[in-house]
């Protein structure tokens, strides 16, 4: 019984997290300026993948 409750609680925690993240991304996307800043920052981070190190 405890294992079933543990799994249910963990599933609820994960689903709650994803619902909140989706909601925040929707809000971010609705603000054109904020979304542009987000995509620019992502592009900067993507450049770190070109650091010459092999992927494993």
C-alpha cells in the first residue's frame, strides 16, 4: 500500500511541475519581447556545444 501511495504522490508531483512549467512558458510566449530575449539566450547557450569536445 505504501509503495502505491509513493508512486501516486510522485506522479502528482511531476504532473504538477509540468503543468506549472507549461503555464509559465505560455505566459512567456505571449510576451513578444520576453520571448525574443529567451530565444536569444538559448542561442548563446547552444554555442557552448561547439566547444570542440566530443559528445559521449
